[in-house]
C-alpha cells in the first residue's frame, strides 16, 4: 500500500498530493476540501499555531463533517501546506491556540499524563475504555461535551485577526461550528462503533468535560492590559490585531469522562410494624430519631442491586414515627440515580423476601417492581384522590355510652376545618384546610369504659390526632367537641391507603 501522503495511480491520479493508493473516498474528499481553502488564510492560521481541524472550521465554506476524524493531523497539515518544504514537527506537536488540543485529540488525564490520538477512532477507543470502567449496561447513548470559555474567547480573537486581512472573503462570513459541536461530529460515529451502541436522546449520557490547565501555565490567559485592549478593539470594530497577540505557550486541557444514567424507579407498598421507625431518615443534632427508617431499610437493599450512586424515597403521604402502617400498605417509589444495571423481577422478589424475613420485622414490602416514568402521574393522581383508613385507640374523660357509639357511627361525609397543627407549625405554613371524614365506626374495648377503638375513613391530608383531641380548638369539630368531653388519642395505625381506583 502506498503511503497516505504519496499516492500512486488509479483513482488518485491527477491529484498532486496526499491520497492513499486505492483512492479512499473520505480521504479524497478531505484532500479536495483542503486544496479549496484560501491558501493565504491557511498559511496565516498555521503560523499562528491554529490546528488543522480548526483551520477547516474557520476557513472552509463547506459543512464540517466526520470525514476529518479519519485523517491524521500530520496528513491534514501536509495537504493544507500544499507540499511547502519546511520542518513542521514543532507545529504538529504544539497545542492549538484556539481549541487547546480538543480537536487534535490531545489532552491530559486525571494523572496529568499527556495523551495524543492520531485519529477519531483512536480517541474513541480511549473514551470507550473509560466508559467501560464505569460498568454501565446500555444499548444507546447520548453525547455531551463541555469546554472552557477560554476557547470561545480565543476563537473570537483569531476571527478578529482574520477580518483585518480577509474581510471581503465569503468564507469569513459563513457561520462557524463551535469546538464542542465539531468534536461531536468527529467522534460520534467512531464512538458508536467502539461502544457497539446507537446514539440517540438516550437515558444514558456520556459527558466529555474539558477543563483548563492551571491559569499560571495556561497560555490562554491574558494579561489585564491585553484583555482591555482586545475588548476596546472589539467595541471599536478594530481588526488590526497582530500575530504577536498569539505568541504564547498553550497547554492541552484536562479531560474527564463522566457517565450518567437517568434515574430508574421501583414501586411497591410498604408496611411499618414498629412505633419507633420513621418513614425517612431522621437526624436531629447528629442524633438519630427512632431505631431505623423505612427509607433506609428498603432503599438500602435496592441500591446495591442497581449498582447506583444514590437513591431517593418517595411515598404517597406519610405517617408519624409512632404510627404503624398496616392493612394494604402505603404506595412508595424508590428513585435510583446513575444505576449501572436494572435488577430482574426475580432479583426484586428476592429483595422483598429479604426485607420481609428480617429478624427485627420492622418493615415489610409487597408488589416490588420496576416501573417507568409514568409513576409520577400515578403518584400525583393518588395524592389528589386517595382515601385513608385508620384504627385509633381513644380515651375520653367520661364512660362511653351507647348513644355515643350511635352518634359517631351516624356521621357521614363530615366536613371539618383544620388549622396547621401546633406540632408542625415550625416546618409548615399556617393554613386552614377543609377535610372530609367519610365515615366512622366505634368498637367497645372489653373491660374499659373510658376507652374505645375508632375506625375511620378520611380524605388525604387529614390530621387524625388533631381530629380526636381538637388541638386547642384548631380543629373543628373534633371528637372531643362531638362527645362534649375531653378526648385523647392513645395509639394510631393506618389500615389502608386507597389510590385512585385501588
């Protein structure tokens, strides 16, 4: 095979420089595009220290495309220089004053090791290795690129310089593709091949973040005097910047690769059997309140199965730490951030069994399953429509009479007004809300004339404790006012949470 810069006959015959002997179509295209560029502008940019791919971005009137990624920088330079006899080794090894090495596939890694790739495929292979270290499972990906603001500032300065010499040229008036968009064009196709995945608006994102080297070493940083002069020149429309403005030492950016998976969700219903377990982790002054939390006992078992970074717990309402959640359980969601894998239903079933068979029996779960993004609509609908049923042990200041039982049981769709309870005023706005008690039923407790078991079904958001004791008159009517005596709640359990049609 002939050398890339010394073509033989065949398809490349008639071209003076730079094609492989078998007439590779992409190489031929790039060569022809290079030969069509304004030779004076190309020479100026290369002498300033602008890299070959930035030359194409800034001078060509044609669309910047991925074919450029398959041609090495040295070959691009030989085509752009049109065979000029000069030692270009220093230019080839230097860092571009505009893109700071981004489009040259030159960067420093986290260990400050300088890495250089010959073409887009080599660069994609490096990125692929870093992505695979994260251990994600995916069949499609989205690509994001972040570059320092200095790059855009440098590009404006170079374009201002070009306008001083070539203002009438049509190529100077065309819109220029940005460095970060140009990198996407160059590496997206090689990445798809290297990762074996398609590219789309995927839930899995690969982010290439370029950051500046230290400001002291970074030649892109200007002196205050230079910055003021450039700003004044731009405001005055001056295009008389000299080449000396760019005679500085530049270092490649530091590249970090971050992978992020959009959150995945798991739904189910939980039971709380202890009166010393909070719904969510509860820490006051570095001291844990309660023995554990529902959030940690469930989420702490799901997170390792997902190999995720963290999780969030969401529930349809909440109960106090001293209230048990029984009956059919309370609906909940576990949101896992940046999961590396999605556990199978079999794995979720095993997780549920592990929670349910734990020695202390603090919490239980049922119907644990993976669920899509529609979960939020379900939760919002449930919050608006759900009814809750309770069982409470109530004490009153006088003996319970039959007429009390009949009176309470006869009340249907009772409207009550509740001001924000005193016990939560420190964290909730002082509002007055109307709530509905749909029905109530009383059970006598054998051998206890002052105690009874109250079953009731209420609208979501009803404060049950305050409904019983009245909260110093902040809930009206209350069980105490209905019975005409002092009433206190001794214990409370949630026995059912009805979501929508459930």
